[in-house]
C-alpha cells in the first residue's frame, strides 16, 4: 500500500473530475506501464479501481479521472466528494490491459471515460514511435475528457474524435473504422459495456482473431441471473461448505477464516482468481477470456458460482 495525497482536482468534462495523486514527501511513485490501474481505498471503506492516464515515464504523480455515475455503487460519488489535500491509500499499479509490444500497429478505441487507459497507451506509443490510431467516442464534446490535451498532443494527427450529440444518424460506421483483420494489428477498447461489445462484435464479424482483441471493463452489468445454492470443497482439508442463494464463495470462505484477496468484487480485476480442481463453474466474470472460461480450471469466487452441484477448490 502507498500513502498519497490528492494534490489537485480539475474538471475534465461534464461530470468528470481529474485527480492528481503524489507522495507527501515528494518521493517517486512505483513505475507503471500503459494500461495499468490502481486500487483507491476511499475514506468510507470502499475500494475502487481507476486507470492511470498520465505518461508512463512520470514517477512524481499518478493521474486518474472519475465519471460521476448516478447508478454507481458509491465509488464515483465518494471520489467526487474528495477535497484537495486529502490523504488516501492506494495499491501499487497493476496491469491487466497491457500493450502488445510485438504488434506492428495498434488501433485504440475509447468510449466516454474509457479514454483513461487508452490515453496512457497513446502517450506511450507516441514516445516509443509506435504506429497507432486513436478513435474517441462521446455523446458530445462537453462529455469528453482530455479533449484539449489530445488536441495539443504530439500525436494529435492520429486522434479522431466522434461526437453524435445523441443522434444515431451521426454515429460513424464502426466496421469501416476498424477495417479488415490484420494479424499484425491489435485492437484495444475501453468504455461502457454496450460500446465495447459493439466494437468487439464488429471486429469479430470482420474476421479479427480474439488474440488480437483487448478490452478492459470499468464495471459489471447488474447480475440478474438466478443464484442457486451449491457446495464447495476445500482440497487441502476435504471440508465441504454450502454456498447459499445470494451469498458469494468469498463470503462463505471468509466466515470460516479463509481470506481470498479481493478488490473489485465484480469479476473484473482478477485479484481473487482461484483454481478449480473438479466441477463446472458458472462464470459470471468479465476478466477471463472465453477460452479461459471454457477450460473451467479457474474462476472468480467474488461473483461466479457453479453449474455442477460441487466445486473442488485448490485451497
């Protein structure tokens, strides 16, 4: 854990605040790579993940941006209530959305607040001379963060801004922007869930391989699937535990003193990933790829459940 203070708060767009975090003693922060995020421990006990959006060469500060979302679980509202100078605890950066440095070309696509990790990628690729194009989609210029930073950047000629002002007829042809599949080009997308599914679905329809498609979710959709009970067995002791309807595996394990590291508790970050030795998980995460889910040898106990009557866990 790292102790930091909020050194500045700036309005970046409608309902979006940018935060600058630094050590109070001025010492360098841990290095990070493009696409990385940090866990922010908020004063009310919430833990939320935010992508770093400053240049990866910077060590004197971390920059994040947060959209105030009326449908949030409290994190964005708490962040928007912070004042300059407040002390926070954060994790070291982790990267679950890295650039593929062996790619010859990179296609970056951001929707709304999803610009944060994508902007960091653009900064990195520009610095290293990488070949890339950035498409940024937002409802309007007023709702798009970092517009002036993009326009004043050394890579401004590679940035394409798309504002539809809520009019479907003005939306660009996503398939035309993506183009035909190329084994040497990788696509990265971040933004609202529906936006990402549209981009990824368009790419797959064009023949893009899953290995060339990379995405990062900020939050999971509300899970309204039935949550029937099942059993888990701990491989180390043989103990069998009941997981009731509506209670997560993490909570059941916590009740008997078995702590699994968790962070997002939505199946996004992969912190709680646990090996499955027997049984078939009911995957409800957004972290594992489709192929990884199909292997059924690991699952996210913060949100995923079981299709089989019992899961044997490597615990």
